[in-house]
């Protein structure tokens, strides 16, 4: 059982150094304020982060869409991604603040994130 008292040289009258006790050391350090970082996407109000972006709720930009040929089959990991089949043609575009390794892909009325490495950008 830990008594919480310092047992040492009986002739020593000084307390142990603060560094030996993490609780005491943490209490004596100045508090470092933290500022929450909330990434936002320009033009999409109240979006907390790209990872919660629902591609089905995003409208394509007026310009900047491109055609792409899919190089490999891709199975969507979740509902925000678009499954791809090799050699199909899709329309792709990027959104401000979006991870550069991903694009929004559209095929008919289906829409979702697609990895750039699976695409050959054409126009």
C-alpha cells in the first residue's frame, strides 16, 4: 500500500523535487490554451470537415468539371464514395478544401468521392 509520504534520509528536511511527482509537475506547468481547429469548405455553410461531406448534397461547380476514364475497379468503402468499374467514363470535379487525392465523381444520378489514382483525366 502506498502511503503517500516520502521515505528517505531521516536527516533530510527538504521535500522531493517536483519532477519526481507527475501530478505536482503538471500542476506547476503553465496552462497552454488550445484553439479548436474547425476546417470548413468555402461555399458550403455549416460543414465541419470534409470527412462528413455528403457528396449527394453538393452541386457541381458551374465550370471545372472534367471527363475521366476509370483505370481500375474500385469498391466504395462507404456511402460517401462512388464504386467504379474499369474503362467506364465519369464526370469529375474538385471542391475547395477537399483532399487533393480525391475528386467528386458523377455517373448518371450517382455521385460520390473517387480516388484520383484510379482515374485518367481526359478533358
